[in-house]
């Protein structure tokens, strides 16, 4: 069988300088933006459902007497996993979160999944913008005589 080879736009990103944690995504995939918007809405619902379905103590920790908490927590984590894998159209969740809960608090009072998205969004925006600009420049070369 012969192999068809062409540039699909994929790039590799090492997570937090760890050579064992590398994701391979196409950051200029124009469909990614729509998937991101769709999935970010779902992430908000996952977070709200978790907060609504799990009893919390005054300090924000899970009430150890809440028998439902473990089930709800797993459902919420699976929801986040599904969202991240859908956004990037690849199995990136395990590499990004490295066996940590996406709801783990990190610097600045954010949750880990929010921190991950804050790190990825500038990369996506930059690559999409550069891709669109390069495409427009290339297309202009062929359409310059046909514009009014």
C-alpha cells in the first residue's frame, strides 16, 4: 500500500518542559474554534452540576458524609476529559492533566482545567490568525485582477 503524505498542520507541544508529556494538535484548525466554544459551554455546565450535586463544607472541601460525591466527581472529571479531547480532536486529556483532577486548585485561585485553557488559547489564537493571514495573502495573489 502506498502512503499519501501532505502537511496537515499538526504541531507538537511539550507540557511544562516535560519531554514525556507532548501533545500533537493542529492549532490552526478552524473547526477547533467552534469546538472550543461548544465545549467551553459544556465545561461551565459540568462545573455548575458538580457544585450543585456535591455537598461542600464551609472551607470548600467535599463533605465526607456525601455518599454521592465520588460518583458525581467521576462524572464531572469524565465530562472535562470528553470536552478537552473533543476540542482538540485528539486524546490529549491524560497528557495535559497528568493524572491530576481538572478541578485541582492552582495559582491565582483558578482550577487546573482553567489554567490549561488559559495556556492553550493564546497558542490557538496566534496560529489561527497566522494561518488565515497567510491564506489571504496567497489567495490575493490569484484574485488581485478580479476584485473591484
